[in-house]
C-alpha cells in the first residue's frame, strides 16, 4: 500500500533533478548566496543547514530565485529517506527559513491561485499514485463540487505524513470505537486482532471538519503491513501528536481530494476545499 508519495523538481543551471516529498525543500546542493542558518524538527528527525536561493523548475513553472534550505546535517529518518528533500506547500508565515514558498512564488504564472492534490484511492501497483497540480483543480479526480472552508488550526492536512496523528488520548478514544482493534504495546499501534480478513466487517469513521462530515471507510483507515507481516493489519490512527489538532495524512487524503486557494489580495488568507476522491485503475 502507498504510504509515501514522491515527485521531481529541477534545481540550478545546468539543471539537476531531485526527488522530493511535499513539505519543504531540504538537501539542495546549489546555493548562490547563503543568508542564514536554520534548524527544523520533524517527526522523523531534525534537519540543520543554511538558507540560499537558485533557479527551481516545477514542471513548466520556472522560479528564478527560489529560497532553499540547504541541509548540512540530518538525523533520524532522513538518513535513510528515499528522497532528496521536501517541497513546502504551506503559507509563507509558516516558513522556518523565512523564504517565500514555491507555490506563492509561482502565483504570477498560474491561471488561478490554487493547487490541488489527488492521491489515488486505488493503491494497486499498476494504478497511478496521484497528482499535484499548481493552478488547477483536477475536476475529473473528484466526485462533485469542492466544499470550501477557511484554513483552521483544528486539523492539518499533510501529504508528508503516512498516518493519522492524534494525541495519545484521542487516538485511544477513536480506536476504541472500532470493534476488534487491540493496542499492541510492542508495536505502539492498534492491530486488528482477527487479522486482515476482518476488514470488511468494520465500521466507517466520520470526522467533522468545519461543520461537514468526512467519511473514512476501513479500507482508508486500516493498513495492511507489507514484507514480513503481510497478514497483520493496523489502524492508521496513532498517538504521539498534539491535543490541540489532528494531523490528517495520506489515509485521509486518499479518501478526500483536496485543493488549497489563496486570496491574492492578501497572499495570506487561505481556504481548503475537499471532495470525495475518484479512484483510477490505470496509469
């Protein structure tokens, strides 16, 4: 099952291509001028380095002096990561490096001030993984109109997170609603005691966001472990997060197509739109 999603961008002249995940760029190797140091902590470890800038190309978009976090030292999960860095899609005020994120830098080149993310609910190896489109809403990848609401701190939509992250108490409370889930202290997750064959009998979960309900079926919130544990299924709802908000990672984003729009008059007022995602069978 898909738990991490990657894309490519090009940096520098001549260009070098890098594999990235969607959060913020770390680990670029082309800096025209170092301006300051930075250190950012993620759930998988910390990244430290300097801030510089260079030409960045995202598909047909060319950003001539895009700010980059140039990683000089990393630890934790980044040491074994399958990507070269992270692509930031948040608001400028959230930037640890105090640089303009690529999406906002690209606004003058876009037809509309939004980007959209589709993660295919069909996770078969032969199916397309998903698509990130800057300046378009991908109407064929969603069912119905987008339900828009202001960005609020109650929940974070994060394609760089493989699970649904809640506080320990909230994760325990949500998982207790699903018959057959038992906490495994050794693994630190809730497992389906009867095995993966019991997924079909589990209930759906409903999250209320901004006065609207968003459904997660068992196929969305239950993960079958690959490799050495092919018959072990776990809940994607895990603890260790903040009591103040939920982090809705890939399991939620596979179920719900998402779009993010900026008010170009302020470049800071953001809205998020959600709709059921449409599955695709072939690349």
